[in-house]
């Protein structure tokens, strides 16, 4: 567990966090900047609980949450691979509740995750982001991620094709 500024606590999620995490996911997807369109994700609580347990069993992966005053305000999923040639890298998915954006939640999640990735000797962290999600792109760059490329017309959002950026951080 990690406390940032004595307000935001970062820790591994557990099954009891499932209802709050689902609420944060739903709220984050309302932004229109996530892979799932608003209202499109239909994850059963049991499925998310199983995912949390499965991800957290790996010594290099983790399903992390940010808490503020006993309320979950964000999540970050760090998923590593098992093949010998790719076991040094991890994919990242992150979501922050709308009322918590711009308040250090994303930074706290990334600080914690990067430190953990270094401790577990990961070398490469990867993510994709919708190109026009300026707030997220700014956060990722602030955390040291660099744009590696553009996945052109990757998503169809509100009837318009949009690009995704491939971003990575080498540790």
C-alpha cells in the first residue's frame, strides 16, 4: 500500500472492491475516451472479481486502485505476458472517475505502478490512447511515456474514425 499526500491510497484491488470498481469503470467510460463506448461494457461482478484475483496472482501483474476517503477514485491494470520473449513488458489500462480527474489520482496510480514495475524488473510498459484525449496524453508524457506511433482510424467514435497513439515507457 502507498499513501500519496496523505489523501490518495494506492493498493492492490481485492474482490470486495468489485462494485466500486465497476462504478468507476462505468463513469470513466462516459468520457468517450475509453475503448468501451458509454454503456457498452456489460461486465458481471463475478467476472471482474475473477479477473482481479487472476491478475493479482501474477508476481509482475497487478490490478491497482486509488482510494480517497474510503471511495475508489481510479484503477490501473498492469498485465504482463508469460512468453520468454515478451515477459519483460506489460500492458496498461487505466480509468479515473470524472470527479477525481486533475486531482493527482492518475499520477499517484502511475507513480505506484512504475515503482512496482521496476521492483519486478519489467523493462517496457505499453498503452494506447485516443489521440485527442489531451488530458490523458499529457499525463502519460508527464510520467515519461513516449509516442511510438499512430494507429490510424483505429476506432469509430460517434460516427467518426479516430486515431490511437501507441505509447511506451522503457524502465
